[in-house]
């Protein structure tokens, strides 16, 4: 059974897909009312499901006329998308961040289902049994090596 967070995420992504420019502007209170949940639930969904690692940018304006604007960030090519992801890995990668990156690359059809599953297995907490922050650094290096391999494979 899907959680309320999954339902809200699906709804917002649906609106973004329908739009012509990959942008939506919402009022948190209106979305909360639509799904009969507290406004903080909307914040949770936006903060966890619409991240840079997943290919989104978010800006907000507080106050009575406030809004939340969500942008879908599109890369011009697969190579550019992978290069953007690699830039974000310089400081290490938490499990959540790395999983979000793999999810985005799968969604954008840069990775096959099989490749995504293999990468997720390689970067999983149970595979990398190291203390933090070393685990995040090693995870980032593994992910970086795999993504660099994909870039060079696509250039051949």
C-alpha cells in the first residue's frame, strides 16, 4: 500500500509532467487541504522527494502570498547529466543521496534496471561496513568509478 507521501509525490510529479516548462507553483496549505494532511507533510515530501539528486530545484516564498515553486532540471545529454552528478559527489555521498542519484539516472533512462540494481547493491550500507565518514567517501568513489565507466562506454 502506498503511503500518503508517495501519493503526494505522484500528484506533484504528475502536474510537473503535464506542464509545458517542467515547473509548478503550489501553496502548501492548498495541497495539504487536498490530501487532508498537515502542511508539514507537504514540506517532508518536497524536502525528501524533490531534491537536486533527484533532478529538481525548489524555491519558496513565505508569507500570505507565499508559494513553493518546483523545477524539473533537465540536462542536455546523458553525458552532461552524469557529469553534473559527479560534481555533487566530491564531498562524499550518504546512502540516501547516492540512492537518489541512481534513481534519477534510472528514471532518465541513463541506467538500465539491471545496472541500477547492481550499483545499489555495491553502495548499500550492508556492503560498505565501514564507519562514517569513510563509508560515505568510499560510496562516492565507487559511484564515481561506475558513472565514469558509463560516460566512456557511451562515447565509444
